[in-house]
C-alpha cells in the first residue's frame, strides 16, 4: 500500500513491531463491483418485483394469504433490523441470549440490506461522522439551495449504495468478528436472502395449492416486502436527517418523525436515538410508540434479554432543547 493510497480516514495502531497503518475505510474496484451487484440484486430487483407483483394482479387477484405473508415477513424482518441489526448488534443497547442473537441475525439478513457485519460497520461509521465528511449517507453534504437538498435526499435515500467507501470491519466491528455464530450467519448472507424469498413462495403455494399462489407469495411476501422495508429504513437516513422535530441536542441534524413511529417500528425517533445511542428505547417515553422496544421488553420478560436500561430523566433533561428550537423544521 503506497502512501498516496492512504486516505485521511487512516489511523495508526501499535502492534508488536511498531506503528502500522490501519485504514478506517476501504476502496477498491473489487469492493465496488460487489456493491454494484448488491445494489442491482437487492435494491433494484425489489423495485422490478413490485412492478411485477402489480402486473401479476391481472392474472391472479391478490388473496388474503398474500397480504398476511407480506405483513408477517415485513414485521419479522423489520423487527430483526431495528432490534437486532441496530439496537443489539450496532449499539449493544441490551444483552440477548445466543439463540435470540442468531434468530435476529438470520431474519435481519433476509431483509436484503447487507450482512449483519457490513450493516453494523456502516452504521457505526454513520454515527461517528454523522452529517460530516465520511458519513456514508448524509443528505446534508450535497450543496445548498433546492437542487442541493434534492440531490442530498436522493443520495442519502438510495444512490449512495451504488458505490461507497467500505468501512473496515476490523476497525468498526471487532466485537462481531469475535462472535463465531454471528460470523457464520454473515458468511451465509446471500442464502438467507434467498430463503426469505423462497419461504413466502412455498407457503403461498401450499396454502393455495397452486403455482400462481407460489409466485404471488414470492412476489408479495418476498420482493414487495423487501421493497417496502428498504424504503422505510432508507427514509430514516434521508428524510429524518432533514425534516422533523429536534427535541434533543445532538451534533448532527437528526430529527424525529412521530407520525412514522409505528410503520418504522420505533426508528422514526431518530433524534432521540442520536442523542442517546446507548438506549434500547428510541421513544424514551412510554407514550411514544416504539414497537422495537416493546419486543425488547417482551424478550426481557421471557428471560431472553437483559440489561435493558433506558436513560434516566436527569440525563434526558440535560440534553433537552428549548421548545422553540426543538420544533425547527430544517437546518439553515
Ligand atoms: Zn444507530
Ligand atoms: Zn442517523
């Protein structure tokens, strides 16, 4: 590796024989090829699949079983992303048993948003560099004015995934690399995504005892479900770093979007989350809808999760902004 190749995001670590460089982010034609392939397979294909599902309605009317498959697979994979990928694996906001860990990692993988280790590394880098140079998906770094903001939204919502610097997992996710069950789940990532497509197809076929039922199940419980969940999760990266309320002081431009609390399974309390990334609750108050936290409480009640500690009211009060600042819609 030549000195020219070292980016500003390079750090030096002491190990045995002395200081050696360790990159915080990696960039290579091979990595970018993988990113392009992932983008086409799991980001573009669900859009095509959703269009296909709508077209398929001409030959196969949607059944209740298709809607149930869509809802159940969306809920399972959505909860696995927010509770597993995000609150447990990225931020370690609570502890879970090994079986819960593996189930959440497998179901999260079925969402098609990347292997658990890559997702965690990218998200930890997002928190480290939020809305500053190095943030993989900030909407606020593409210029000012209407055009700049629109460009920023498109970049943060979707386009950044085509090609981006890859956070070094040795730097950003060393704890996960030591967790053998998680590493094994991550290695099989592509198989889990395929399983997440096949399962609703098989169930749809068995319920209706028809091939059209199988295709419909695969489309609605598989591709449409991936499409919907992806855009819900991406909207947190894009819209909720630009629009919404800001009750807590945090160094970036994260926002809360209360009306999206249920459909995002609690992720819409994004300003709360950036202000208190160590909290398993994103709503922070009982009356703020947070289905992800409800699941964690349920797991804890069943003895499957522990150390579920929400920030004290004193900690929250210390970061609370005055009401006039808190409701400002966007950053100037
Ligand atoms: Zn986070
Ligand atoms: Zn954020």
